C-alpha cells in the first residue's frame, strides 16, 4: 500500500506489525512520505522489541512508539486520542504545533502532542507559541514545553539553588546485563539514542534517592544503589555522581530498605504500566523493557 489515503486526513494513528524488522522499516518509510509528524505510528513487533539496533532504526524511519504487547498498543492509541478528546471551553487559547503545524491545541494538549509526535526526530529551533519566548532563550523547544507549560504535575520540579546530578549504572547480577533507556532526540544530540538513567538531584534529595528515582522514572526499573563508581566535578563546582545499582528481584519481599514493591502481582502491574511502550512522552526518556532476553524463547 502507498498509504496515500492518509494524505487527506488531518491526523491519524497507525499500528505497524510484522515479524521482520526490515519489512516494518519499509512500511514506516512509506508512511513518513505521506504525513510525517501528523501521523502517530506505533510499531508492535517482537523482532523490533528484542533488537536494540532495530528499535533505533524504526525511530529513524518514522516510528513514534514501540510497543511490546497489545496492552501497550492500546495505551498508545488512548494517548494519541487524548490530544483531541477534551472539550475546549469557549475563549480558551489554542495553538499550532511549530513542528508539524497541526493546530487547535490547548496548552495542555500541545504539551501532550509534542513529545508523542516529535520526541524521536530531529526538530527545528522554534519560538514558543504559548509564552512567546524565542528559541535562543532555551536549550530546545521540547525541553522548554515540558518544563514550563502544560499540567503543573507533569513538569520537572523547580531547579534547586545548588545543581547536582546522579547517573546510574544498573547491572543485573544473574547475567551481567546493563540497563539503558531511550533518550529523546532533543537531549541526545538530535536523534534518539541509549543512555544510563540519569538526571538532576531534586531539592531535598540525596544522591542515592535521586539515582533510584531516575532508574524508576526513566526505565521503569526498581533499583537499589549499592555503591559509587565515580565522583566528578563539572567546572570544579557541579557534582556528578556515577552510582552502581542492581534491580530489585520481582520475587523479593519488602526487605530492601524500602525499595521493594510489595506483592508480586502489584510489582508486575507497576512494571507493566511503566513499560507500556517506548515514546518520549514526558521530558525524560521513555521506559524500556525490563531486561528483555537477547533471543525470544521458543
């Protein structure tokens, strides 16, 4: 199919499935020629989910989200619909997306739309349509939009007076696998990539608390910090602490210094919700799968 019928639509959501990563990438490229940023494309394929290279190749070919099961697909579709489902009260300002030019968004809807559709692609330098700040005043529009606009509860906490950062090297002792998560294009040099869970230490947090929080927020993995790998001072004044951590076993009880997740069924539910699918919804990197096997079981 050429997918030319999509060209007349204002926006659309498309689910691409298959057993071959090259064939899926071929379909993604065809879809991208039609509508690019205005089409929300979800890939559901074990061949892609289990391959770190194929995941990046799919994003480079136009995928907006990678889903590892049907529940994740449904959650992605629900998020895509939520951009337009809310009734806009009369007199409420509406805005146009500066990247794909889709219009009619409230501030909250634009806050939801931009990471869903544009987190995994290289975007332009845009002035903010909401507050009229110019592109020269912030690092990237995606970061500015996430931190300064939309629901207050979904923004990053206020920057503390003293800057400090925690990086987490999380290793699973049973097989030595290391935890990486997807970083969106805006903070990964213009295209999505992998990196350790990392981020700013919030006001009132210790480095250990910040590291464990970042592992959970960015990768959906409950981890316990075991030690310090490296202590760095950026510019001689900003500490960046590289921490060593290990994931909490799903079968463990709540005896990890508060790091346990409770009953097993509750643990699995929380992991499932946090790992529903990879997309840049929400500033930080989206969640990865919980240490997927290198090869699918027969």
